[in-house]
C-alpha cells in the first residue's frame, strides 16, 4: 500500500514541477529540475517496493504442519475437530444409505445393490503445503473405510463409507 502512495506522490511531484515553467508561478530552474528528479526517484522507489513485494517468499507451497483430526459421536452428527493445523475451513456432508432393487415382470425381486451411508469431508488449507501424499486414517468399532478422493495445494476431499459411530478420522500429509 505504501508503495502505491509513494508512486502517486512521485508522479504528482514530477508533473507539478514539470509544468511549473509553463505557469505564472516561476521557479528557479534548479528547483524545477530538483522537483522533477525527486518525483522520478520516488516513482522508481515505488516500483522497486512493488516489485519486491511481489517476490516475497511464502506465496507458494511451504513445508507447513498440516493435519485435521475429527471425532464422530454417532452416525448422523457432524464430527468435532481436534487440534487442526493449517486448516482454513472444513465441511462434512452426510449421505444416507440407499438400496436399489430390481423386480421382474411378475413383481419378484431379482437382485439389486445397496450403497452404505457415507460422509464426504471437504477441507480447505490455510496456506499451500508441500506434500507427496495425503493420508486419511479411519478408526472405529464398525471399521469405516476412508479414502482421499482428490487433493491439491488448496483443498482435499475425503470420503468415509460405513457407520462412523464413535469413530475418528485423522488426515495428515506425507512429505
């Protein structure tokens, strides 16, 4: 912000002193050159500050401790987070169990399939971390199965299939 202010002051000084010889207000020639030179110098300082701010380290991926631990109480309640690191926000979406059955012309069941209840956890990182892999570890009495569906430097999506009553989910990064 200060770089832009210095640049605007520099441009204003250069313009004011550059136009001074064409107005009724007469300045000595050295003052005109000094004012224009100061304005150009301030503008150069502002450009340097702006360019330096653009190259600050920390804008890209960094080695940052990143993990999320969620504790489920029952199969339908939103889990409680424990000690998140480098997590800007997360959202848990529950999907009920469904059964799709097929019947023949006579109305008899001839097959079908079921989809177990599922939680989808959407995680947004606060800062982009450096990692090789995201690992999701589910533990609980009903042995839920969890997978990392997709991830990149800004987010991760984790799915958990099965009953999560009294289960935990530990999401961590491998470098």
